[in-house]
């Protein structure tokens, strides 16, 4: 029987965990009992609302319907240790970390993109009442949230792929400091203050916070994650492999370069695509404007296009600078911007939870 309220656990109170608490309130999710779990117990306040944080234990998931794991950048997340403990106690885990994304038994979900074709709409996998995880034979109680840069890209690509097919994608991401966590945001803030106060050029020796491998204030660097196969970073490979899985098409040729930029919040992406069939830029604008979760801002003659400062705190994916390649048949450019903490993480996770309870 469908419930009117659901018991929720939010695991982690970093930038994403805080945003999860905020999104649950703002979207009026039907929360019964809310449990906030982290490595250590303490009290926190978010937008004037006080939360009691409990030290995470397996027993902390007793009675929980849905557990939202905030995930941890660059290391194994809490879900590796505690996801199965939550599932054993009847919860569905929605994990924002990278640990389960490429597991073939774990759905990787962006509701605007693969919700309809996913297990979520199959009646036999719909949760009913307590023990949400126990009714599913496909997701095993764990659902993965994709990487932030992947989410906004596939939201923009899926309508085009469905209409005319996409055979190639070349993407350069311009990713904000908050994508690397609270300490990275503090490093950016400290660097900007040092430059303003003392005019340092090379700041690294003067920093207290060194969350990132290079200076970020007044600088950009093409290094997110660790360098792995073919001299690509693992962040770049996420864009390839996660997109293939989410869009159910591993024949799309995808190449990525990920760049860290001195922005607090909001990832931007320059996305070049080659389609299988021709489609005019005006038709792309019309198509995207009608697609769920997308806002088109595209009037460059009036200086109108998406920018990080304008999307912070918003849940949609914003698209502009839609234009054809003058030299390559069926080539198109898109400029895609989204709040990496909202649609790129917390909002997408809560949207999955909303799908679960429908």
C-alpha cells in the first residue's frame, strides 16, 4: 500500500548532503522521520532549520524507507560500507558516489532520460509500503546517481538522440570548485582573498587549504580526477561510460576534456555533436524547449545564454549557443549549464526518490 510519508536517511553532510536536506524541504518531499547520518555526531543548521546529526551505524537504518547517500569525491564513499546494511533493513539506497555506477546490476538513473525505459515504471519493481528494496529483482536495493557533469549533458542530448540519433560527442567541461567538495570551495575563496590582499602570483606555498592539485584562483587547469587509460582522467571516462549506460547506446563515440575553473557552483559544458540525420538549430531549440527539465536561453545577439551565476540554486539544465557546424555535415554545438550540487547531485537523487514513491 502506498504511504503518505516515508522515512528518509541522508548520509553525509558535506556540500551535497546539505543540498539534499535543502532539496527535500523545497520540493515538499513527503518525509516522515528524517535521520541525518555522518561519521561523527553533531548539530548543524541549514537555512535556519536545525538538524541533529547521528554517527552512522548499521542500526541507524532501521525503519528507513529511502537512504540518500551524498557520496565522497575521490575516495570510497560510505555506501561501500553501509549500503547493504540499509538494504538488509528494507531501505532503497540512492547513492551519489561513484562506487556502484558501472555495476551492471545497479540502475544509473537520470529521470528525464531513462526513467521511462527503466525498471522504475515496471509494475513488478514498484515499491509498496515498507521494505521498498524487497520487491525489486533488478536493482537489488541500490540505485546510482550519475556524475554531475554526465547528468546535465545527457539531459540535453537525449531529446536530440531520440529524434535524429547521435553518433559522436566531443565535450569540454568547465567545472566549478564545489564539484570537488567544501575544501575546494575554501581553497578558491582563500586564493582570491590572498590575491586581492597581497597580489601573490604563485599561491600554492601560501595556502592552508590545498584540496586541488593546482592554483584555482585566476587560473584554470585541465585535471579533474586521476589520470588513467589513454592519458584521460577518470572524470573524462565517466562522461563516456556513464553516458553509454544511461542512454542505452555504447556505439556513440564520446571524447571529453574536463577543466576546473574558478567558479563556486555551476558546471558549464561546450558540447559538440554529430547527428545521424540532419536537424536545424531552430528545430533543436524547439525540441529542447519542450523537453522536461530543460530551459533554453539562446539569443546571443542580446547577450543571452546560460551562465553559472544565473543557474545556482536551480534544478533545471540550461542550454544555449545552439548552432550548426559550418564545415561538418550534421555537426551541432550546444552550451550546457547546470547547478552541479542541485541537478548534478542532490536534486537528481531526490527526483529518483520521487519516482520510487509514485
